[in-house]
């Protein structure tokens, strides 16, 4: 195992992130906080409680998930796309590193960033709304699992993309809508039965539901199913990444 | 000298269907400077890419220091440094950060003293904390060399190190390459400048249309290059070279109307005066004469043209 290489990639990615503090940390945290301030107080004045939980608090896990999903995909896709774009990828390809080490460096860094952001939002939220975390261990498990899974997805997007627009397309056109429709702002149980069934095809529902359960012990779907679905998605992403490196797809001529 | 790189039956057909390399066989000796000389599009970058793991070969086998480049990729790649043709850099990084990154990527533990030595050797030390985008083209080129050297490779590939570089920088680059060779690094450089191959290489390989058409010691090539020919248009045709002229390297052509004498311009005597005297003695007269020189340039152009 080329630990030095993993450390080099990870360190490089983290320092790039740290250098652009405003854009990479302050702005996503701020905009997420705006959501729960605006939604929490505007809608919260009408819907005071969902499943016995204060609305302002109810939406926090969903918002953290939304941040986690978009930031993981964006960060990881940009991380690997940039060296492809500038041509510096030649160095990775000619270095004594395995696919696993490259993925570990990039995905590890992207996941670390989004976990930091998620925790920052949680801390900020706790200043405004009464938050309690019933299962801190499972909360961290869901946080990590989601960050890693979507960083993997982002990594794959970063290899697939052949332009900057494509980097934005999936987070913007797929992930954000799925999060909005996945129960960030409401409980799936509040929907008519037909739409409840449709919603079950949205993978984000399982993430938000499981994550929310670790806070309030309420969930739209069974927690075990949530965990299983998330792990399954992670396994699919890993298989795709493995295939990419085995065939050199979009990396080697 | 033992071969450090061995390429056998290497072919590359790109996804587009274009065959960029055809059955390449090549050996690079330990410690030499090998120049891969060929026109644009000959397949130089593709060949380097195959050896360095950037291009997937279609067929063939490559070993470095006896190790297969696929099966034993870690050991092989740790030995090799690559300076690409394109100036690909992380514009927002500093030379210091990027050279240390390269070292780590190649699996070497941090060694700031060594990185400092490399940056100083390439006169980049003053710029170590500047953003790469503020560096000049020549500095960027040197930075890519510094990155390639960061993990102390035994073999260095330089893909067109002096393409589009002014004369002064070219000399500087040559100096750097010579120093590296003196330290025992095996160097493979590609170029489409003949004078660069002449100036730098111990051996030259000429590549055109995806095929290696000649591999020769540079000195041997220079010897061929030093050959000059004197062509005499005879007054009357001959059926054979007269016995009195048997000592000369002569060739009778154009239906006996043309006598060609090949001589070495770098020999102490060309033998022309003696030949002309002996010709007069043998009663052979001529009406006109001309001389021809085959330069490496000519050899190169001829070889390449034959391939077209
Ligand atoms: N990725 C690619 N797909 C298709 N053809 C390519 C690719 N890369 C290079 N070629 C073609 O292969 C030939 C050799 O290219 P290259 O190895 O870059 O030559 P050189 O370095 O000698 O100029 C050229 O005709 C080039 O157009
Ligand atoms: Mg080239």
C-alpha cells in the first residue's frame, strides 16, 4: 500500500479546500443555515410540529443530508476532474499507485470536507432550535456512510464528465430535486398514499429517514432498510469505480 | 551496457482505429541518453505513454529492469520519472507544494532537503512560493522536470523538452540533461530537431509512421554523416573501373558515364588529389564534377520519405 500517495492526494485536496475558505466552507454553511431559519420560522409558524417534533428541529437532519449530498458530489467530482482538465492526471497515471489508493485519497478528502460542513451546520442549528441526538453513534454512521457514498458518486461523475457543465448537471438536476422530494421539509407520511409509494423509489428518502431517526427516533422507512439501501448504493459506486480503473475508461487512451 | 528497458512487439491502435505504433522492438541501455527522433505524429509520445502507463498498449511486452510494467507496476513506476510534452501544471499551487506532492505520490517519504536540492538545481528556489501561473514557460518546463525528479528516479523520460523553447533555454536544458546523466540517470528524450539528437544523444532511434526505422550509435551516425561523395561526369563511358584505380572507394553508375568517389571529410586526407592524378595516369577524363554530402538531416528526410 502506497500510504505516502494517499497522504499526498488527501493533503493536496484538503489544502486546496482550505485555501478557498469563503467559497468552500462559509458559503455552503451559510446558505444551509438560511434554509432552516427561513423555512423553520415561516413554515414553522403554521406547522408547529411533525410527529411530535418541533418543525424547526425536524428539518435539520434533512438539510444536513442535502448539504452532505451536494457537497460530497461537487467536491469529489471537481477533485478528480480538475487534474483531467489541466492534464496533470498524467502524474497519477504514471505513479506507482493503485486505483484503490487514488480513490481513497480523493473520496476520503471529499467525504472529510462534507462531514466537517455537516457538523458545522449541526452546531449552528443547535444555536437556533432545540436539537437532541438520540443515537449519536448511528448519527455518525449515517453521516459517514452518506458522505463516502456520494463522494464516490462524485468521483465517478468527475471521471465521466467532459466539461464543467456536466460536473454541475447531476448535483443540480438530480440530487437537489431528489433531496427536496425526499422528505427534507416534510414527513413522507404527510403525502397521499400514491405519492408515498412513488417516493419509495427515491434513494434519498432512505438516507434522510435513517439520519432523522438517529436524532428523533422517528422514521418514514425502517432504519434497517435505510442502512441496507445506503450500503447497497455504496457497493454499486465502488463497483463502477473499480471498473473505471480496470478498463482505463476516460483515463487512458 | 545491460538493457534497462526492453520493448518487444509493441503495437498501439487507438480507439479511433488509428495505428500509432507498429511492432516496436527497442532496447535502452543503462545510463545512456537515447534520443527518439521523428517528425510530428510519428508516435513518440504514444511510445513513451505505453512505457509509463498512460496509454494501454494493444500488443507487446515491456520490461524495465527485468520487471514487467503491468504485473510489477509499482516497482517499475517508482524507477521512472516523466516530463510530459504539454505544460500541464496546477496553476494555483506553488512549486514547493507541487514538487513535494509528486514525491509523495511516488511513494517516497517527505524529504525537504532533497526537494530543496532539486529546486535549486533547476534554479527554481527563488520561485518556490510563487503561484505556478506566474512562472514563465521555461520555468514551468523546469518545474515539470523537478516534479519528475522528486522521487529520485533512475530513468527519466523527456518528451520534446525543447519544443518551442528559445536557443538559450535549449542550451540550459541540454546542460541539465548532461548533469543528470553524469549522476547515472538513464535518459530517453524525444525530439524532432536533428541537431538536438546530435548534440545530446549517445544513441539515436528514428521513428516514423509508428515504426522504428533505425537505431544507431550517434557516433556511427555521425560517421555516415561525415561521408561525402565526389561525382565525376566522364567524357567517355567506361565498362569497368580501371585496374589502376582499384585502391579507391569508387562506384560506376549511369551506364558507365558517372564515377562516384566516397570519402570521409574528417579523415586527414580526402584522397581527391591522388585520385585525380591516378585517373589521368589511367587515361580517364571527365567533363564535369560535383560533390554531395549526406547529412543526418538527409538521412532522416530520406528515411522518413520512404515511409510515406
Ligand atoms: N488519443 C488518441 N486517439 C487517436 N489518435 C491519437 C491519439 N493520440 C495520438 N493519436 C495519433 O497517433 C499518432 C501519433 O501521435 P503521437 O504519439 O503524439 O506522435 P508524436 O509524439 O511523435 O508527435 C498521431 O497521428 C496522432 O494523431
Ligand atoms: Mg509528441
